[in-house]
């Protein structure tokens, strides 16, 4: 059985930002290379062929749009080549053949990860992380929704309806709010 090591989220954020900045300490280059995830097409020539085929499939009869998509995909491929993290793996898994979407998902995940590292409600953080352990954008969404529902439930006045909702959904503030607003 393989054991898992859990590290705090700030550890990975720090590694990603240091790596993104190419921070150097003396002759030591700080890198997350131990977490490098290979991308389909890491061989540039093969990737460029793959991108050309992708562009042709997207716009089979339109050379101008093929060239536009090709250029956009090559730019995104080059961007993604220089990323180095589990977030890259997540983006590649979501869109294995579309580098522009990989870049979009990667940047969205980086932004959401930054948000999640600044959250203050550990209970709500745990709910979000449990629902979407690998997707920081969805964690952010769940966190915001759950926090708003929690704040709503703290201000409700019908204690009996609140108790019923909490009993039915003890770990889900959104469902508590829904149940409170929509009693049987």
C-alpha cells in the first residue's frame, strides 16, 4: 500500500510562484521539477504537427481560421511548456488536445488557488476541498456559495425551521438555506 504525504497548500503555492519567477538563490535554482508533468507533445515537432491537425479539424475549409487557431495554440503550447505543477496536469487532463484551453484552465486554477490560500473559514474550506479536491476553481465557487449560505443561516429568525434544515443537512449550508426557504 502506498502512503501519502500531505503538505500544506501554501507549500505548493510558494513553489509555483518561485518557479514562475525563476528565483535563484546563489547557484541553486529553486524549482518544482520534482513535480513536472509531461504534456502530450512535449517534443516540439510532434506538438506542432498535432496543433496543425487540431486547427484543420476545427476549421476544415477555412485556411485563415486554421492559421489563427494554429498561432493561438502554439502560443498556448509554449506557455504551458514552462508551467510546472499539479495544476498543469489538471489542465492537460481537462483538455488534452487544446493548448489554449489548457492555458485558460491553468490560469484559472492559479487564480483560484490564490483565493483559497487566503480563506478564513476553515469549516467552509474543508467542505469545498472535500467536494473538489483537485479543482481549485470549483473549490472557490463552493467556498463562496457555502459562506454566503452560512451567513444567511446565522441571521434567520425561524429557529424551528432552521433546526430542521440543520438536522437534515448538517454539513451543507447551501442545502440548509434551500430547506429553510422551501419547507416541506
